[in-house]
């Protein structure tokens, strides 16, 4: 496909507009630069990194070679693409930089790879906070997160990743005292009566819990008072009894119960427990 005006769109809906004499070749060159982390458009590079390469390349218009810049500029003016670093279709071609601008660019290039000062970090953090917490930014971010493509990419990125003990502790602390909204409670209530599939039941029955995991669960449960003093209703007891009736028990389970009952009987005879 020759002489094409094209767009690159991220899941957030933001665009990059460009023109080329070969759409497939230009697409490959974009992807190559993005994979290397050296794309000329830093906003587009950040979008590539954020969405794990989930960008849509799409031709918008096929035209004569002499009309490429005209239509590219027309699309830039109409769509106002967020990932274009220049508002002009010709980019920085033909522009003359001032001495001050050249000095700033030279300073940035000299400091590539160097650590930012505390003051620079504060300025960047303040500007990012304003951008990220604006209503428009929140709406776009929420729309992107609700897309199936973003969820799939996020799942692939987090697969196999383990959270640190510090992160788990912070999350646990943040949930203490949290009040569940009425909407969330209604959603939870709708799940009552939900049943596992036969395949899931077989997996749970065949699962072997190690002694280390048992000890860990026991340690976590020690001191908990969530169910202290709660009573099981007669209806729930009947359901549990019906499910357990006729269920075969392992020899180890029977031996443990007999040992517990024998110990209780011994305590009762000695008068040390009631």
C-alpha cells in the first residue's frame, strides 16, 4: 500500500498520525524503534511500554504522493493526535532552533542516563499528578482498563509475578476498616447459591496441602476472632450433615479423631477439664 496517511492508536484512544510511501515498511520501522525503546515520539514510546505493545496501526487515506503532507496536516488539525511531537506535518524539517533551545537540547543529551535532582523529581511528580488526576484523564484511563485487550495484556504481564511481603502487608493494612458499598454488597449477595463445576470439584479433591502450608494457615488463623461466638443455624447444619453423610474418610483422619476423643475422655476422668 503506497502513499498512505495512517494512524497508530492505543487502547486509551490517543493517536499518532503519519504519512508514508509504504505502509507496511513504515509500520515495521515504527515497531522496531518501539521495541528498542528508541522511538522519536516519547509519548508513543510510553504508550507502547504501558500497553505492552497493544497498538493499532490503521491506514486512513490513500492519496497522491504530492498530496501526502496536505492530507497529513489536515488529519493532524482535525484529530489533534496526542502522540505527535510536532503540530506540523513536516515535523521539524525547515525549523530553525534558537540558541537557548539548542543549549537546552544539548544539556538534555549530555545528561542522558544521569540521575535527576530532587527539585526536578518534585516538578515532574507535581505535573504528573495534575495530569493523572484530572477528570478527563481518569475517564480515559478507566475506559482503557475496561477493554478486554488491556486486561489480557495485564494478565500476561503479571503472570508468574509474586508480590513482596511488604506489598502484601500494605494491602492488608489498607483494607482494615474498609466499608463495603451497598452496590458491592448486592453483587456479593447475587453470588449466593453459586456452585462449583464438577471439574473444579475434582481438582479441589485431588489437591494435596503440604505440612508447611497447614502450619502457615494455622499460624495466620491464630488469634482471629471473626467467627468467635457465632453459631451455625439449624438449616446450615442440616445441609452440612447431608453432604458429609456416606462420605468415606481416610484412615489417618479416623485415627486422629480417635486420638482426640481418647484424650478428651482422659481429661474428663481426671477432672482437669469439663
